[in-house]
C-alpha cells in the first residue's frame, strides 16, 4: 500500500506516481509533479471529470504512464488519492500526531455549525488546536444569541409554528425595513460576546477599544457568516441571501422590503440599490465561497481572520500587534490540521481561502458606499445620531446602561 503513496527511503530518485517523471518535492500530499497536480486541481475545480477514454479501453495509463488521455490520467490520480487517504493513519505514528489525531478524526467531514452546536458536545481546548475549538464554541454561542434575540421580537404564536417546542429549528421569513436595524444590533451584541469568550486578547481590552474593534470588524464578520449559512441553507437558490440570522432577501421579497417603513419617499431607488447590492454580494462572496467549498475547519479560520481583519490592525499600534499575533496563531492551527490530513502542499488552498476573504473585504467597502447612498435617500435615519452608525449607538447605549 505504501507504493501508492511515495517511493521508499532507499530509492535515490522519487518519481511522480502519475506520469513517472523524476521529482524532488510532493504536491497535494502525495508524490506527484506540479504539472499533474495542476491538471488534477483544474478538473476538480470544474467538477467535470473526463468521460471518455482516448483509447476506448480505460487502460491508457497501464500502457504508457505519460499518456495524454485525460480520463485515464485523472482515474490514476483518483486511485492514488483514494489509497493515500485509506492509509493515512498508518504513516503518522509519532506522539504529536497521536495527540492531535482525535481532533482531526472528529472533523474530517464537514459538520455545519449553528446555534444547535452550542447545545451539543464540542471539542475541548485540550486538543492540538485550542483556538479553532474556541472559535467553534464562540461562534455557536453567537448563533444562539442571534436566534434567541431575533425570535424574541416575534409574537407568541410565531414560536409555536416553528415545528418543535425546543426552538432548535430556524424558521426563515423575508426581511423588511423595520427589522434591519434591530437585527443588526443583536448581531453586534453577539459579536461582542463571541470575542470575549473566544479571544483573551479581546477580553482584556477596555470597553472603548472593544467597541472600536467591533465597529471595524462587524460588517466583514457578517458577510462571512451570511455567506456560510446562505450556502448551506439555500444551495439551489442562488439569488436568496440571509439578511440576518432568521431573515432572507431575494428578488421577490425586495419588492416588499420597504412596505413597513414610516415614510415612503425614494422607495423605488432604494429597492434598486438593495437589488444591486445583493447581486454584487452574490458575485463577490457567495459564488467564490461556493466554488472553493470551505469545510467547517476552514470556515472557522475565515471567521477568526474576519474578526481580526486588516482594518482592525490599522486602528493603532497595539491593535496591529494584537491582530497579527492572533491571525498568525489561527493560521498555525490550520497548518496543523492540514498536515494531519496529509496535505503537505496546501499553499494553493490557503491562497483560495485568503482570496475569498479579500473579495469579502471589497464587498464590505462597496456596501459602505451603498449605506451613504441610503442616507442621501433618507433611509435608516433611526440608525444614526449626529453621523454615528448604529454600531456606535450600540456601544453608547451599553455604556449608558453600565453608568
């Protein structure tokens, strides 16, 4: 079985297991050349494997390992990758692997994380990736807060229509103008609790600095969360988007989104702006997320990096050091996970994740431009006071309550 993974230590020359050319490094966690790795990645990214064998007998690779038959070459790569995963546990026998394997085995397959995860058994911080474990726990708490906060604003009969009495299910309904600001304030409060539970550096900040951090990161956190949950709940509805934890936006609901606003000026302009914004977010965030398909571990990494994003680092020197320290720690733990999975060459995968995050940051920047247009159209005035955003108002109200 080891022959499929790599050549033996006694061999002087390592060869690609696909085309047999000499190599001096591995790709995708197996002994293969860069050309074969690129070939495999491209086909996997399109999700359209070759259907026809060039020779007609599906044996081109057996006759010539340098065959140009795409189907036989891809089938050989699939065979090697399958065998590599099958013997994964046999090739890591050192104690460091044994300590972290429990974590890796538990989350080899994607496990969707939501408010119900907080009520189930989650990994403790005694594993080899305590920061990612903490993000998982904190994110689930954040989901629980958002669900409870948003459903608590509904009439009593709403809760009895959810299908169960423990409230584990989420009942989605179209977002309207009147719930946007309250739901955003619930989100911001939940992010505060996430940060305090998950990151000691954030918990140690004074209230003013915590507020500055959340004011800077909440929109990117929201985009990453919304993309993750939208992709999970509505995979077959590309134009549907989660506006909050329990509300959705799509082409049909946009026509009625502003029906409950106090005054109806500039409604058509606002509808068009909202429609363009959701279409842009689909292209910049959801389509990219769907293409790279992050698993639950990779999502936790993206979520942690969105909390400690580049804009937070620019607040001051202290935030710069704190942000870099936490981002580096998160990426180190991702490195551990990838190595435990046998992914020795994961630079491309990491690049895909960071590219998505960069797209999401650009989406946030354009959304802020939209917000200024909304203000010119005389919308969401209740979210502002002397030019402050509702994030700042949330921080101000919290300070007043403590006083």
